[in-house]
């Protein structure tokens, strides 16, 4: 009671609202700047269960804007660190951190028992995939994006209002848009946008009417706007025709990670690698936390996860990355 005292006296939440928040299960996709902020907010608000999903590990450049991580976490997986941080902040929250790449093979399972999905990714592919999966299974999700000093967010309630493809019908092609790597992001922006999205999540869990329209905000120019784009398009591929093309797409096995001088390799079938054993194979290998092994070799670094996925730093050449993977991990 004492923990939530400030919410209990608030007419917008109160005892009933707080009870409903504690009954909620929310998935957070991506634990970068946005995902960290959203996770922190929902943890402190007392959401009953959080599923935190991220494929990556903590790097020095993350510490400038990702509030769940600090210097001791460098090199560990974000999902593992975030899970521990949530327990430290609020031990009443059931939390599960999962180190995995969100793709068409696992997304439907990832959302199968959640009330709401929060978009904390910086990835268009995952957003279109999230839209397909959430529309298909009629699970609400909150889209949020940040770039430079500008952010946008929209609540997407399947069958009720416009989905992502109603107002952005086609996914922009790879490389056609600036990314946070190339355009940067002002550190205050994801905190503001993440907290606006988290507020809508709390409204959803307490059964309160949510904001209508696409909210856009430029934190530098204080330009705040809500555009009405709530009307569903009959011809929308996702919520109109229910043709979920992103759920059908073949998963790429080798992906260049734009601007990071890295390549990601994802096996077609999820593996179950014995990380202890892998780390013991060579003096160049070292376990980083419980869920990743780092192998350093010359100018390259292989970061191998238990599901068989690896991020190979030091090259943008898929062939080189694959050869290093075969050499150190196998296959
Ligand atoms: Zn639609």
C-alpha cells in the first residue's frame, strides 16, 4: 500500500486501478533507450508480469541513454540485466527476460499470454511483424519511435482503430530511412516518449479510455501534435484483408547490423548451446553473465547466445562472419 500511495490517492488510478495494474501482463519488445524507460515505468507502477525481450548485449554507447544499465553491465545481455534490475526495483513484479531475436518463427508464442505489447525496438521489420501478430491475435500494442529530436507514438487496438499498416501501408525498404546510428537521438527524447507510451499502457490496464490519434513530438522545438488517423482502412493488408505477410516471411539467417560493423547469424532452428562448455573450449572465450559467451580473436569478436544466435563484431562481410561462426561455434 505504501509503495503505491501516490497512485492510490489519484482519482485516475485509485485502489481498483492499482489492482488492475497488478493483474496485467505486458511484453516489452527491445530494451534500448525506449524499452528501458518503459520497463522502468511499468515496474515502478507495479504491473503484475513483465516479459522483456531483447537480442543484444550492453555496450558503452548505450550508457548515455539506456536507463536500466550501468558500467558493471557492459558485455552482459540486456534481457538478463533488465530482469535483475526489475527485481531490485520491485520484487512484487514477476519478470522474465528472454535473449532472442524477435522473428516470424517466435513472435506468436512471445505474445500468446500477454495483455499488451510495448514497442521499444528501433527496427521497422519487427514493428511490421508486431503489427501482423498483434492484429492477428487481437492483442493491443503501443507503437513508439524516436529519431534525433523527434518521436511518435500511437495506441493500436485491433478491430477498434487504425493499425500500423492503415497509416503506413508499406514497410520502407532497408537503408531508405535514417536510423538512430546515423541520425543520433537526443537522450531526453526516449525518456519522454517511453513515459508517454507507459502512461497509455497504464490507462489500458486500468480500463481507461486511451488517447486517440498519432502523437508526434519534437523535444527540441517543443512541437507537440496529435493527428487523427484512427479510421481503419478497409483495404489494409493487415486489419482489413487479414493477410499477414510478415508472419509468413522466411527468416534471414545472416543479417548485417547497420552502422555497427557487425553481422548477426541466426540458425534456422533454435539451438540449445551449452555456454559453459563453449566458454571452456578456448582461452579466448569468456562467459559474460549467464547467457552469453564472448570469443575474441584478432580484430573480431563473437558474441554467442544460448539459442545459437551470434553477433560477430569487426566485420560487415557475411561470409567472413559465417566462417568465424563455423570455426568457433560449429555448423
Ligand atoms: Zn490496418
